[in-house]
C-alpha cells in the first residue's frame, strides 16, 4: 500500500486508468487550497483524499471582536498561499492581511516592520508620541511561533495545545485554546489600567485638598484620617469591581460541516478536514 500526496508521476498515471476523473477532482480541491493524494494498492489506485486546515470555531468571532476594539489583525503563517487564503476567506480577512509561506525569520521580519511602522506613525503625530508608540501583540502556540513571540511587545501563548517553547517565550499564557479570551483579556487589561488611573487620581486629589485646607489652617485630625484611611478603602472597593468581570464563553461548539465529493465526503477531526471514501 502506498499513500502519495500530490505526486505528478502518479497523477499522470491516473490519466490512463479508469480513475481519470480523479485528476480533475484533485485540481478542484487544490484550487480550494487543499492538499490531495492517492492511495495505491498493488500498483492500482484505490482511493484518493484531500486535507485542509480549518480555523478554530471561535476564530472568526475573536477577530471580529479585536477589530471592534480598534486592533488591527494580521495572519502570519508558514502554510502555502492556497490554504492560507482559504482560511482567511473563512475568517472574512482581507487578502493584504494574510502573510503566508513564512519561515520563522520571516515572521520576525514582519514583526520588526510593524514596529517600525508604529514608530513612524507616532513621530508624525505629536499627541500619540507623548504616550509612546502602539504595541505589537503576537498570539501563537507552535515552535515556529516562538521567535516571533519573543520579538513582539506582548506575546500570548495558547496553553492547552501550545508547545513548551512557545509557552516559555510568551508573556501571557492562556490556560485553554478559546480564542475569545484574547479580546476578553485585552478588555480586562484596559479596565484595569482605567481603574489604576482612577484610584491614583482620586487619592492624589483628596490629599491635595486636605493639604490645601491645612495650609489655611482649616484642616483637623479627622480630615487627615479620612484622606488616608478613607482613600485607601475607596480605592480598594473600586479595584474589587474588576472581580465582576467574567470569563469568555468556553463552550466547545465544533463545526460538523460535510461536503460531498462523488462517493467521498469530508469531516473534521483533530482540527484537520479529511476526505475519505
């Protein structure tokens, strides 16, 4: 038994046998970004198949959430152009947002170019430059993602299926593979920063108020206690409001789409779309 993937020689041999229609079927599958192959038994074609990557169930919604938050999303992948574009279309991504056939060093180069772009953008506008350039985040779970994770400003690894190298390199590790938690984490981070600013501003203004009253001899001991202990209790209660944040929905709804190719059909298994007879 031989299992061959996209062999030109075997494809040519199929032209002279009863499976001549298989060659045309393979061309259709390849145009959809799939990897095709033929199973040969005793030098005779017995079955043919196609393999293709499918996005995670939450990927489309996760990208939509990031765009609504004002975060630009790019796909950096080592897959060939066909499969990458097919997955990008499933996720409603623009063609210029998909970078395919990348080696690890190519991903690092793109991260560097994005950093340089944000630096130039911050220099052209004096208002954002006061707060520094925009940050570049990278989400990955594979060995090939580790160099790009290290090059990004903020690196997030998917802990459930992530490799040890990706986890060690990243700044944040999600305990599961729910991509919706990426946008949830960013929202929680922004809320935390707002809370810190509120607490610091409130504490400083309250102490300045009591200091001003003391300067004109209008303050007393109880005002100082309120400015100290009262401010501590107020900022603590304000910070505990972050506990009301709830985790993103972690239900694992898997797409069970089926497509028929003659006597063959496709099904999803372990994140790979397989075609069997």
